C-alpha cells in the first residue's frame, strides 16, 4: 500500500544523495592536508555522518548543507549555482559558514569567532560538526607541514569558535569537548 510518508523520506534521501554527488564532483581533484592526502570529499561525508549518526540530526537541509559546506569556499562553485541546484535555504546556510577568501587568513579566523554566535541554528550545527571533524583529523592524521605549536593553536582557535556556539546542541558540544580533550 502507498504511504506518502515513505515517499517524502525518499525525496529527502534523494536530496542528500544529490548533495553528496554535487560535492564529490566539485571536490574531485582535491586532497586533504593530512599525512595521507586523503580525498577531500571524506571531510564533508564525515560532517554528515557525525550530524546524522552521533548528533541524531535528521533534517535533510542541514545534512545537505554539511555536504556542501566547503564548495563555495574551496572550489569554483558560485552561490547562485548552489541556489539553482539546492534552493535558497541550503545555499544560505552554506554561505553563512563560508569564509571570504579575499580577506587575510588572520582576519577570516577572527571573523569566524566574532560571527559564530550570530549564525542560524542550521549553520551552527554545520560549524560545530566542521570544527569537531577538523580536531579529529588533527589528532589522527595532522597536516604534515604543521608543527605541534600550530596544531595546538588550531585546537584553541576551534574552541574559541565553538564557545560562541554553546547552547546549540548539547550532544554535539560534548563530542567536540571530547575531541578537544585529545589536544596534542
């Protein structure tokens, strides 16, 4: 028997699969800075997995934004392209977590801390997952060119960003705190 609830779940699943496919295509030639130079797409997938399995976030809009969160910042993707493929809501979340690459690195990092508390709830979830996954990567396979001091500074900066996000999702914040506790 036809169940409209199942149909809606299929549409949402298809939307997430489309976001994964889009992100995989956009990041196809990119590698992470880790020691293994792992495929870049592993990072957005890790965010989606953390949000969906550990933090129990089921909103397909948030999961799509997690998969797409670095496409504008780190590829040739334009915001209008995201809007065309995924709608204004997902595009807006991605843009909330996208750094302005025309600014100096130190300014971008400062602005992430300053603006974190002003993000939408969906963008806050993506940002929390991003910082958590980055800390896990920093512990398990740090960038080969980063010395201990730089890795420790990244941990502290990520904590400063997440401190501005507190109150968003207690479970996800606890996972971040556990990752931070592994600071080298």
